[in-house]
C-alpha cells in the first residue's frame, strides 16, 4: 500500500444528454403565439403595488392616476412654454424701458438747449 499514492480513482460520469427544459418546442405555431404573444407593447413593470408603463420616453403610472398624470405632464409642458414667453416679455419690457430712458434724456437735453438759446436770444435784445 503506497503511502502517498493514488489508490482512489472514481469512475468518470458519462456526459448528459442535452434535453430542453422548455416544452414550448413541442407546441405548434398558433399556440406559441398565444402563449408568448407577438405584439410587443410598451414595457410595463410593477413597483410597490403601482404599475408603470414606458410611453413617449417617460415612465407613467397606469394604476389609478393615469389621466391625472397625463394632465400633469401637459401642464408641465404648458408651464415651460409660459415661462419662456414670460422671459421674452420681460426682455421686451427692459428694451422698451431703455428706449424710453434714452428718449427722455434726449428730450431733457433738447429742452435745456432750447432754454439756453432763449436766454442767449434775450441777451442779444
């Protein structure tokens, strides 16, 4: 009996036959279409009891507040539009105030010149 020899040599197991665990390959085409479905809709997931659907690049809730969520998004878009319009109007008001200030300064300068001309004209008389 060898001290460090290899006395234990188990038999090698034969390779397993590759059998599919799925029974879908045995179904005909129409049954597979019903089971798997060929029409893929938008991705849907369930988180915390709330159903979410991915539409138009955003996740929307399906359960309960679907209509109000769409309304909220519509209102957000409208809010952004109104903020942009408001900023444009503020800019226009600022430009108009600058124009009014410039015109007022010109008017006062002209008024001052007219007074000076009047005083010079009175001195000549």
